[in-house]
């Protein structure tokens, strides 16, 4: 159904007055694009508003909710669990990407960013001073914002040692539903400086992972550390999933790995695996073109792609570990500990993949389509190590049940894995199927890239199967006590929750957002 005409909606003129006509987008395409994640859209908001300051943000939120209009924040738009998909038409999508100030306080080892700063921008700015945040971003950090990641939880770069995004937060300023601003952490104390998170009850935690249900993060202060100058990596191949999971668990427990990821055979091949020489070069050039790599980076990438290919082809699963040290001896000793931990489970192979990842940690969003232009959607759960095998076995049994139907409808899967700190194993199944592209793909992927890929007609049957299997996988995750980042509106957060806990969350939501206008549907609240 075409989005309704909003030209005469009384809210539009008021929004224009608040932020200027250029920053209120009302075309059907813009309203659909900003409310459509890589997977789907639910409802089309009346407008997209792009505030240019925290004051404007607060004014827009207060003004909209006073009129019963819902607020749906959107950062880089790189999540895929309905988080920024509007659920009601009487809503506005808030694009935070103009809120991009970075305020570094090297003396206090803090950095305060506006919510729309991307992880790539932040990493680059801090790197010039030899600094970084402990968690320093998801792989999608060219687009993904600090506000988006803090609102739903993110892992990857640095989370092997420093945990998820929330663990790097010191203080925040949150725009509440009525347009007022709440300070958290030490910032809220008399003469507060944003240098310490815990001073009495931790109010920051109410908002990290709220997916915008409790308020809109305006400013976020993160702690800093010195950027460690030496990074080294090692890669291992494993005969099967059990070997890889065992190796990753064993390495995680050493407390030495900064970044790590495991790949199932299909993804391993996709990541520089079964490619011929030309494809290796094309991939490297594509990577290079979109990167800020030094000139010789290209040749290095090609050499690594070709060298790694022979070895990696032989392994079924692979896992990749990056350690960081104050000097070579430090990094080498950490890597030695990782090798000792993983060697009983697999064989070491060339470290092609982690070297490429380290040379360009923030990837362009190419993976939002499959290698043959298929649609793509992942889901994930974080499991205790003791539950990993049980989850994997149940997932395999499910795949066996659906095998014939998947083959008929050409639905395929892959999987990626990572450990978080010394306690979490993230299992990320991914689906691919042939279906129509959306405005989302067209705006986020370069035209030349899309031109190389085939197009497919609408495929409601495959889409239905993917959704059915995603529901099944969420149930398997729940049966194994998994938790989720980017809960959005997709994971059953409130279902089966401890009753006292659920009651408390509902009461807090009612206190902060009595009209239930802050990202309705998020967290199932
Ligand atoms: C190719 C690719 C690679 C990825 N790699 C990783 C990875 O390595 N690790 C990982 O964890 N995830 C990864 N992701 C998922 C996603 O990119 C991250 O979770 C990222 O943190 C999303 O940030 P964003 O700014 O795009 O948030 P968005 O998708 O814009 O929003 C996420 C949620 O936060 C809310 N929100 C946004 N800004 C605010 C705000 N200021 N205040 C309140 N609520 C807000 C939105 O309403 C939504 O619910 C990847 C995605 C892709 C496509």
C-alpha cells in the first residue's frame, strides 16, 4: 500500500519550524527508506526528522509526544531486528546522523560523543591521539553509530577482552519522552564530570540495550585507553563445529584475545576461501576502493588471499584470533597462550582473514546481500559455553527437518560465531534467499556493485519459510537460555521473563513513557 499523503499533517509545519525545511523529509521514498531495515518494513511514519543539535532533538521529541506522535530513533540503520521500523503511522523517524560532535578529554581519558557519531569516525579521531575506546565498534562501524550500538548492544572489535558496547560507557544524556534531559553516571552528581559510571544505582544500564524504548540517547561518554601499538593474529582450521567451538571457548578463557570470530565452511569460503586468482584480486580491489588503506595495502591483500586459499579450503570450520600488546614481546606471549589453548582442537592455518579484517576493521555493507544477489538476514543468540552443543544439535535437527523445503525454495544458510569476554558464545545463523531488492539495498550499496548482481522477482514462499525458521531458531535459543543484542521488536524479550523482573520493567517504562510513544513495540513493552 502506498504511504499516505502527509502534506497537510499539522505536525509537519511544526517540525519544519523546529529544525528547518531541509531537515524534515516527507517524500514517500524517504519515509519508507528510513523505516525499512534490511529485512522488512512495518509502518510508514509521517516524516523523517534530522535534528542538528541536542536542543533540537529534545524540542522535536517533546513537541511530537505532546501531540501523541510516536518517536522512532534511527542511527546508521544497520540493525535487522525491526528496531527502527515504525509500528504505527502516527510516528516520526528521527535520523540522528547530523548529531556528530566528538569532544575528547585526553586528560580525563574520556570522550563524549553525540549519538550520531559513527564508530569509524570515532576510531579515526581517537587514533590520531594514540587512544581508543575499549569496545571500539561493530564491523558495520562505517555506518553504525555510537547511539545505535549503545541502544541495542553491540559486540566485535575489542569485545573479546572488553565485553559489549555498554561496558565502555561512563555517562549519558538521555532525551526523555517529555523532551527533558536525564543525566546518568557521575555527570548527574553535584558539579558532575562524566568520568565514572557507578555512583549509587546505575541509571545508564536502564538505557543501554533499551532499543529506544526508554528514551533517546543524545550524548554518550565513553572511557578511553591507550591504543595498543602491536596487533598479531592466528587462524585455525577445524574438522567440525565441535572442534571450532571447543577451540574458541578455550581461547576465550585465556583472557588474552581482543577480537575473534569463527566461520562455518560456507562463510569461510566467502571470506577469501574458494576464489580464483581473478576473484581474489577483484575482492581485494573492491575492499581497497572503499577503504582508507595505504597504497601497498592492495598488494598485501592479494598476496594474502592467494596464500591463504590453499590451506583454508581444506578445513571445515575456521576461527580467527587477534591479540594486542604494548610491544611485540607482549603480543607474542598473548598469542602463544592462544595457540596453546586452541591447538588441541584444530590446526593452525595462514592468518589471511584476520589480517584482512585488521587492515580494514569497518567493512562496507556488502554482506547485506548474498554473493549471488540474494536477500540476507542474520539472527543470533549469546549462549553460556555449557549450552553451545545443545543449541547446535537442535539447530542441525531443525535444518534436517526443513532440508527438502529449503532446497525447493532455494533458501540457504551460513553461520558466524564470536566469544565475548570469558563467558559468552555468540552464535549467528544467517539466511539467504532469492527475492526482490528494496530501497534499503539500493541506497546502501554502490550502483556498480548492484549492477554485477542478478535480480530476482518477489518470492513470498521463500520469505515465509525464512520467517518460520527464524521463529523456530528464536525458540531454540530460548530453550537454551540465550540472550540477544539488538532485541528490537524481533526477539521475545518479555516472554517467560521472571515475573518480578517483568513487573519492574513495565513500571519503569510507564514512569518514563506514560503515553507509550517512545519506539512503540521495542522490547515488547
Ligand atoms: C554488514 C553488517 C555487519 C554488522 N556487524 C556487526 C558486528 O560486528 N557486531 C554487532 O554487534 N552488530 C553488527 N551488525 C548489526 C548492527 O550494525 C549493529 O548492531 C549496530 O550497533 C547498529 O547501529 P546503528 O547505528 O546502525 O543502529 P540502528 O540500526 O540505526 O538502530 C538500532 C536500534 O537502536 C535504536 N536507536 C538508534 N539510535 C538511538 C538513540 N540515539 N537513542 C535511542 N535509541 C536509538 C533504534 O531505534 C534501533 O532500535 C552488523 C550489521 C551489518 C549490516
